[in-house]
């Protein structure tokens, strides 16, 4: 079985945010830190489609789960 690992750049592009290092840095600075009780998919800045993607990635333990977990951690710092 092949493992696919995605980068932050790929995740941000998948979410339609833009994946340049500057865009990622700006997004994390603008939207973080999330309050401790806020689950990543429930953050108020996601569109419905983005929130659904994040929720599905986490629930299905997809090949996106590691980078989604990393995003969750980055936004809660």
C-alpha cells in the first residue's frame, strides 16, 4: 500500500487559499491562534466546502490527515 503525504502548500492549494510560503504565513498569522475549544473545521473563517473537506479528512483518516493535524496545531499555537 502506498502512503501519500501532502505538504502545507498542497493543503492550502486544495483549500483554495494559495500555497506560497508568504500566503501560508499570512493566513496563519491572521487566523491564529484559535481558542482552545474550537475544532479546526468549526473555525469561523472557513467556507462550508473548506470545513467539509477538513472534517472529512479528519474523520476518514485520509492521506490528508497528517497535514490537516499539522494545520490544526499551527492554528492553535
